[in-house]
C-alpha cells in the first residue's frame, strides 16, 4: 500500500526529528561501527605488510609530498593492497547489519514503545545477518566498479534493506519494488539521498567528533521514505 507523496521538506523534517530523538543510539552506533572498522582495517593493513612498506618512505611526506603520494599510489596497486581492499569491503559488510537496528527503533517510536539498546543489534539476529551482510558486500562491489554511476545506483538500492526487514521480501523482490518506487518518485528520492549524504558527513566540520552523531542520519531518511512511499509494515 502507498500513501500520498509527501513534499521533500516534510521528509527532511521528519528524518531530522527521528534523528534528534535517538541521539544516544546514534552515538553508540558510530562508536561501535568505527571502533570495529578501524581495528579490523588496521590489523589487515599490517597483515598484508602495507604498514611496513609505508614506513619505508613515510619521511617523504614531510619533505616531498608528491613523491610520497606517488609511492603510495604504486603501493596501492600491488596484489597485497588489492587483497586489503577486498578485506575492507568484507569488514564493512559484516558491520552493516548494525544499521538495520534503527528501523526497529524508529518503528517503536511510531508505535509509542520505548526503544532499547538491544534493538540496535536486531540486524545480527538469525538469517538477517547473512542477508544484510551479502547485500552490503554486493552494494560495495558494484560501487567499486561502477563508481561513476554511484549517484544513480544509491537511490535504486536505497530502500532494499527496509523492504527486507519490514516486508520480509527476498532481495530480487525488494529490488523490483525499490525500482518501481524510484521510478515514481525520482526527484524526491534523489534530493532526499543527496541531503542525507551531506548531513551524514557534516559532522566532520565539528572537529570530526560530530561525525559520531551525524553519520547514521541516512538511516532515518531511509525509514521516512519507506514510511511514506511504501508504508507496508508487517508487524
């Protein structure tokens, strides 16, 4: 079922309100996300010997930045660097289900229920973990090889996690519904996606620390878009 198409102003306002009401969850999400990502990525960077290679020419960073960047670029083309890049995609996929918890948290708010910290980890329960991890890996691989189409690809995939979580759709059904919804609301979804990306990374301007609060904002935008454009919650 669908509802009347809302204005972009209403979408942005609602997303902001959901975000404001869940700031402790936003901070917890970012703390867990970045802690796991940085620890795992640094371990992989050392495991593939890249840390030691960078140390060999790190002094060039202070004396000849261009030479440093050139050597670093060459290093990133090696087989070990390519393996590291693939591991990073896997790490991001493993952490991705943490985003799904916000869907349950926002739905609880709509139902007048009190969200709990455990709700943030709902995406890791049972089969959900594998579904969302595979989705994230697929997303990342496509973005890597079709980066020039990222601005189109993101809106075409945006609602898939919500469709899987709320409607229990399989990936192909969710993709079909997402495409249909996107075709009917191209401008709305484009603007909402762009605005959520800008807001999510705007925290960097606040000495970087603000990123811990703004980074998960796009989950609120996805929920609001789903709520207004699809509105099918199988309780």
